[in-house]
C-alpha cells in the first residue's frame, strides 16, 4: 500500500507557496508580461525580484529531490506544490520549477 500522506515540511511549504502566489505572483503577472513583451531578450525585473523572494521564503528549487540542492521532497510531497504552481508560469519561473528545470532536477539524481 502506498502512503500518500504529506509531510509537515510539504504542508508548510504548501501554505507558504499559496501565500506567495496569491499575494505576490498574481498581482505581478501583468507587469511581468509587459516586461517580457517589451524586452524579450532581457531578464524581467519582476521575475528577478520574485525569484529573490522565493529563495528567501524557502520556495526555491522545490522540484529538486536532492536535499543538497533543494528541499529534498518526495514525489508525494512535491506533487501538490507542482499542482499549485501549474497555472502560474511566473510562479514556476520564480521558484525555479519551470521546464526544463524541474526535469533536470531529477537528472541530478541519476
């Protein structure tokens, strides 16, 4: 039988991620889209600011299962976080969990 219970760490990160998305990412999505459209070859200042905040809030590299490079979550613990990130491309990039980063994270374990 598979245990689908989430760890306390995953639950805490889920709360922090939900707050980050609601309070910081969603209000910044229009500015980020405008920055990307007006200067597609430059890094968005909005993205850089949110990435710094994601790091400081412990939301960086959530997809990395190796605890030396990320929180070391199991698939069961990461899946609900990935689901929360899914509709928010800016949140995915700010947390460094966008493709191909999330795929490459597992390659580090090989």
